[in-house]
């Protein structure tokens, strides 16, 4: 390719797309990096995210870990309808809700 035969318009067009593409790549990588940091912070600050994922429609406001038996965890969960005792058990590969009981 002979650089002296390229017109000014063609050169500026190529440079414009190169700058735009570079900015797009930087923006995507920065967004993914920020999302990863937020996800790591969520898992570090709230290690028991499973209860929020497993009971999405319960309206959980606050949870307190009462007992940890390794493969079973008991929680006191504050919901819009009152307090509940939630028992999570670990299956072969994932956690599941074993029992939910309304507290009086």
C-alpha cells in the first residue's frame, strides 16, 4: 500500500474508525471490569446470596444466620409479611430451600 496515494478524506475516515473502535473496546472492557468488581463485592459482603436467589418473591428485607451445620443453614428472614425461619440444604451441587416456616 502506497501511503502517498491515499486521499486526505480516506485517511481521516480510517483514523476516525480506528479511534472509535478503540474507544468502544475500552468502554466494553471497563464495563465488564466494573461488573466483576461489583459481583465480587456482593459475594464478599453477603456470602449467603443463595437465600435471595432461591426466594425471589418472598420480599426479603434482612436475613440473619442462626445456625451453620456445613451442609445445612438456618436463617431468620425478615419479609414484608413478617419473620420466617428458612432452612437451606446443600444438594449434590447446589443449595435448595428445605423448609420455610412463619414465625409468630
